C-alpha cells in the first residue's frame, strides 16, 4: 500500500470507532411491543430507515432518529413513542469505543493526523471522541457540512476543510454503503474496510480489509 500521497487518516465514528449501541437501547425500549424473536428483523428495518433518512436534505440527527423509528414502527404496526427515540438520542454521548480502538488509533496517530467525519450533530460527537483515547486533528460532522454521508457533499466539505484532495486521504469505515462506496466514487486515495459485521462488503470497491482497528498500524507500515 503506497502512502506517499496520504496526508490524513479519516474515520467514520459510530460503528467503526465508537460502539454504536442503538440496537441495545431499542431492544430495551420496545421489548413490550416487538416480540423477542422478531426484534432482529425490526432492528434491520430501523437501520434501513435511518439510511434512507440521511439521503435527502440535512436535518438534525435527532430528527433522523425520530423519523426513522416512527417509520419503522408504522411498518410493523406497533405504537411509536417519541420518548423511545429521545432515549436513543440521549444515550449516544455516553457510548465508548470498541476495545480494539484506543491502542490502534494511538499507533496510527504516530504516522499521520487523524480526522473524524461523522453523521452526527455537533453537540453529541465530542463526548464520544474524547473517549477514543487518541489525538484528533479535526472532528467534522454532518451538521457542519449540512449533509450526511453517503452524499458527496459531506466528503467534499471534509476535503475543503482540510485543504486537500481525495487522493490525500485514507478513509477507514465499517460501512460500505455509508462510506466506502462514496470513497470509491470520489477516488479517495486509500480505503480501509473494518469488518465489524455492519453489512456486507464488496471487494470491487477497492479497499483493504482489516478485522478491527488493531490492524490499521500494519497497513501504515508500523
């Protein structure tokens, strides 16, 4: 892997670095309305609706969660309660990293500056980043970009803010459809897929795969 042009390592945050526990909160809050045997299917639909909600014009992330949970409940014919969605919103800043993240990030930071590009609101993200245990050059959000990944605008905001081109970035994510498909289409210099089981991969998108962030220093030659 040639790193000669790479100036920054950029990361998706939720799921890739932070243990995104939306499923845990949803299970707890909706256990009285969704049978245990159907909960995984319900959560899969909730995930799909969250993706659909970020494809249009920007709106605050709490609205994304509220609308996607409401649409999922409507599809399943179960009662939607706004306080359930708000419980997820309130829980997000308390979530910490996957166990492999702090050591892997600290090593990577010895090589290149680290940047977060997250589908987040400004008032929630810093608490999660502070728990990652590594220095970050920049923390960029959908709120700042006024656009969510996978839309090009979110990534273009990152390039403009960093003062670099896509060829100068190594982008790391556990999501093909939120991050790595767009990274491919924008010709980002290096793409890394963290195989956390957050959806299928597809090697046609030209990434290097690692099982967790502990594999990143090796890709950097450390």
